[in-house]
């Protein structure tokens, strides 16, 4: 390698140049320009989920290290990288809290729209990894009853808390947090198919923030009338999503459930640390410790808990993250010609205004019961009683 290595990275990786220019010469490109021609002489490649990293991209290139600022690697041909001796780094868990908070925001909106209470509702969490485990904690804070399904965890731990899929179909809500896998006993591609949907109870709610291909969308369209509500953040064939399905969802968003500032910068920090290790370079600098995070606009929120107590939690969460606004923006795609929809979907993701996570906010609670305060704390807010 040259003394100064060449790094090509997706321009939407948070603080790409501020971070990796410490290690080499950084070229930032939009994802559609990360091509074989443009990465030919790079030793390091840093991508996001829109970039397929495989033989077609890497053939005859100088890439020795590939990093993805995502929790999953289903866009990476890991077998090819291994055969080429290319080191792969990813960022598991970095957006887990953001996705869990997205789910909370959706649940509170659904409860208000459909006029039901979350207290005591059963929610089946399919996939209890970094994200699913945080979802479980936040749902418990809301007074819900989580039912857990994770076959690999069950085999590894023998824990009875992990239930078979058949035990979940009577749940009020089913939320998906699995990786996308095509092979093996735990393959998740089209896991939610005609048979799965037929077993769900009438009037249940289905939420997917994992990968679009986990659901067979054709089967979903044919079964959607039995659901009380459908929430989709991920879609088959992104960015060219099924417009007819979008028209039928209660909440639809453009694959942004994990888009928090904290998650993005932590992903960058994890890739930086992995690259330092690969280069055998000791560098304790980190973007998370150098005050690159912008100040939160809402550090303190005063909440009078005596007013419309049933809706107070939804109002507080909405001040931090308005999921209905994301739904509104995505639905504009319905008015566009089909040829422009994919570009609009990508632009929504590219220009997305990253949100802050709940722990950046301190709630000044007035007339608040200990029970409600514990719920706020369970969701991740800092709380002060007045």
C-alpha cells in the first residue's frame, strides 16, 4: 500500500471526510457513482445499503478493506470478499435504538387513530437481536406484553422465553426485526407469506422495519383487509416500491426507521475503528468524542401530565419525532409518474433530516404519577419532576 491510502466512500456516510481523511485520501461519491471504474485504484471502500458489493463492482480493483455503515450485509457478496481476501466491516446495532423509537412513535399514532390503548396489548417481536431486544424493553415500558421469537437464540440458549412462530399468531401486533437471509433453516425471504398471513388473527397489526423482502407483498396485498393496520418502512424492490401497497398502509416511510444522528455517527466510528485495526494504526480519535454531534434543538420539554393524560405520551414523542410527516412526504410519490418514483424515494432518504434520540431530551414533568414517569424513563427520556 502507498503511504497515503486511497479511500472511496458513499457521500452520505456521516462525517466521512472529517473522519477518514485522518487515514488517507478520501473521495466521496453518491451511491450510484460507486462503480468499478471509480473504485479501481482504491484500497478502501466504504458503502451504504444501496451499493451492491460483489464481483462486478470489485473485479480487478485494489480494494483490500470494505466497510458498510449498516447493520446488515445482505448487499454484500461475503463469499466473494472472503475468496479475494478482502476484509469486511459492518456496524451491527448502531441504529437499534432509533428503530425502537420509530416503532414507539408508530404505535402511539396507531393507538390514537384506531382508538385503542397499548396497555396490555400483546406484541410479537420476531427477531430479538440488537434491535428486537430494545423493542422489547420499550414495549414493556408502554405496558405491553412482548412475545419473543428467535429460533437461533432459542437453540443457543434453550431459553423458554423464545416461543415458536405458531404461538404468536394470536398476538395483537406483530413486528419484524429479522435479517434478510435466503438459505438455511432460518431463511427469512418471504417469511411472511400467504400461509403466515392466513394464521394471523383478524384485526391484528403488522409492522416491518427489517427488510422489504421478508414479506411477500403480493400475498400481503391479497390479505390486507384482515389487518387493523399495516406499517411499512421497508419495501420489496426499493426504490421502485409498490404504489398500490403504499395506498393501503396506515403508515409508510422510505426506509428511514434507523435514521438518527446518533446511529449514523456511531456507524462511522465503528468503521473507523475497524479500519484502524486493519491498518495496524493506533488512533483513539473518534467522531463520537469530538463534538461533531449538533446540539439538540429540544433539550427541555415541559409536560403537564394532568392534561389529556391518555394522549400525553404521544404528544411528547411527536415533538421529538413526527412519523406522520414522514408518511405524508412518502405519499407524494403516488402523484408522480412511475418512471420518477424510484428517484423520489432515493431523494427522500438522501435528504432526510436526521432526528435526535429520546435520551437527548429532559422532560420537566408536572403533576406526573410515578407510573407515568417510569414509562417515560423506560422509553429513554431523562426526567425531572416539578
